[in-house]
C-alpha cells in the first residue's frame, strides 16, 4: 500500500506520461458509436449551471461511500491523502460538464487508468465511483429540469461518462500490458544473468560452495568437486559442511553469518581431512537470498600447494645458504683481527683503518646472516626459546648503556626511564634484548642531531610494556601498515621503504612467540613511538 500514500484515485494529467493518445479519427469513432452528438454536448454544458455549485456535496457523498468500504478506504491512509484525492476528483468532475471534448480534453483524461494501475486500484472500484457520481447527478437534475429535458440530459450525461470510462479502461489495460512486458523482460534478464553467473562460476579456477544458514550445501561448482573427496556433485549437495570439509571448524562460518563479515584464511592445510596435505587460501562471506531460506554463505577455496612448496624450497635454500656463509665470514673476521694485531707483520695506521672498515662490514654481514637464519627458524617453527623469569627493565637499561656512545656520537639524547617497581616476565632475555636493541637503534638511526630518544618501561594491568619514543621524522599513515612486513627498512628520505630490512619483521616474530603484541604510534614531522607488551608472570 506504499504507493497509495502518494497517489490517489485520480491525479493530474501532468503526473502521467502521455503516450498512445487516440487520434482525432478514433475520438470521432467513439463518439459516433456512443451516439454522442453536438446536441448531447449542448445539453451537458447547459446542465453545468446546476451541477457545479453542488460538486463539494457530490464529493462528500462519493467519499463517504468510499470510506464505508474497507477495500476502498485503504487507499486513503490519512487525512492529507484523502483531501488531495477529493480535490483532484472535484477538478475532474468540474471539467466533465464544461463541453469542448476535443483532443485536449482526452489528454487531460488519458492518465486516469495508468494512475489506477500504479496504485493497484482495480477497475471495479472506479467503475463504482462513476456509477455513484451519475446517480448523484441524476437526483440533482430531477429537481431542476422538466421531465423531457431531464431524460434527454441524463441520457447525454450517461453517454459522456461512458466516453470517459473508455479512456480509463484503455489506459489501465495499456499500463497493465506495459507492466507485464517489463516483468517478462526482467525475467529474461535475470535468466540471462543467471546463465552468465553460472558460466563464470563453472569456469572459475577456484572451488566455490554455497551454504544455507544451517551450513548445508546448496550448490558447488565443478572445481570444488575436483578439490573435494567426492566424485559427483550430487554426492555433495545436501550434506553438512563439516562432512565436506572436515578439517575446518564450523565456528568460523557461523561467526560470518552472525557478524555479517568476511572471514579469510591463508595457506591452511588439512581442509578436506587429516590426510589432505594440500594448502588452501579460502574465504567465506554472507549472502542474502530473495527466498525465505534467510541468509547463507559463499566460500571460495584456492589450491596454493605449489606456491607454498615453492616458498618452502626458497626458504630452505636461503637458510642453507646463510648457514654456510657463517663459517667463511667468521674465518675472515678472525684473519682480519690477526692482521690488525700484527701477527703477520707490522701494519701501518692507514692499513689498520682499512682493515677495521672491512671488519665492520663483515660484522654487519654476519649479523644479517644471523637475522636471516632467525627469521627462517621463527617462520618454520624451529626456533627454540630459553624462557625464564626476568626483569625486562634491567635488560632495557643494559641496552641503553651499550648504545649510549652511539647516541652521543650523533649528538642525540638517549634516556632510560626506570619503573618504580620491578615485575617479572617470562621471556628469553637474548631475544627480547634483540627487540629492544633493534627499536632503539632504529630511533637513533633516523633521528637528527639534537633529537631525543626515550626508553621507558611501565606496567599496565597484566602486561609489561616497553616504549621507545623519539623526536625524529615520524612515519606517514600510508607506510604504517608496512612497518612489520618482511623486507621493509628505513630510508633517509622516507622513514620506511621496501628493501632488504628484516629487523622489525623479526621483532614482531619474537614478540609474537612470547604471546605479546607490538605496535607503532607516529605523527609525521613529530616523531614515533614503538611499543611492545609482554604478559606479566603469574604467581
């Protein structure tokens, strides 16, 4: 009934598009068939003097009849709509008895049927309205005209009303036919879209499955059948999702329905069972249906086993290569130290300076090799931590003391703020020391002369939190999400850029291995604050 609140039983011709107007010849044919002559027009026009003063009374008569019937009363949900309808219909009947029934008159009437169709007003109701109006006008004219004049005038008026009714019925039929054509076209478009969608799904190189809200399979594409442990599509339809993908928990899928959010997982194994050694990227998202079945889910599975295996081979190669590099680097460093100490003969100051530069480069290379090895161990799960209860503030203070000379050489103020009390944390001291050293070293590296770097430890609820805050260049919002990715490192121009840096990535892996969290807060041009939090030891 929504349209009934804005449209009513009759509306202005300007509200409706004018199409398929009958021609002048067609109008003349209709009038001839109804035997509506110039004399009829003259009689109706003469009766206007008696009818016009009583139009409001006729409207009250009509609408009391409409409102008494529940079906027609529903078209007037409030007083505003009712008054607008009465006003429009009063104008309609006022024009009826003014004569001059030309093409302009028809254009004014042509919208009636299509308006009725738009508001779902069936012809039986507005035919009843015409009948009530005619009966009212007959009673009124009986009082004003003599018997012979009365009969002829009523006959002429009846012909005119039937003339008007023909337009209402014609345009109602035209509007209904147009709506049917549009509906048929919509159905054809939907069927075409369905065929295209089905073709896309069937040719997609990923497995796709549709589930209802009870996680029962409604549809799958051929690629999913090939990925699964089933031979035919019919074997999958109707089964529960846990039967089809026993390696996945249904909790994550139910959560997607409840929250309306997409859930994504990368490189998950054993999707189709414990013996399934393949890896899949998969995602699930909620979808709505026009049917009464309610919301459902669509899940997509991409087999990335080859990519994972290739990555594993690459990482194994890097691990082997870096491991093999350790021995020659250590040997070269030992030889350089012997040369500098004069074991192979006297060395000049210039030669010592050159050898020291080479030694520093080798030390940097050795540290890079160790970092690569540690990244591999963390990523492969082979890293073993030596966990014990330690005071993290003591570790941080020692790191600040060690890096103090570097800070002074760059004219940077390095400060450690010690907490008032000591609390123990279960951690690997060497690994956590590595995180603190990396964060402080980064702040020193990217802070200008005269800047300050502050390291502080504080305790919040069940966590020990360490902060490294500097007054350096800061980090852009664009770069923040990339900070802890592999192969991102700082640059002089922009705080971070894609390179061979693994420091922050390794920091995150170390913190994650301690069940902690690491994050960064920064404002470009004002400095940055890197923080990580580890769980306090429970007693």
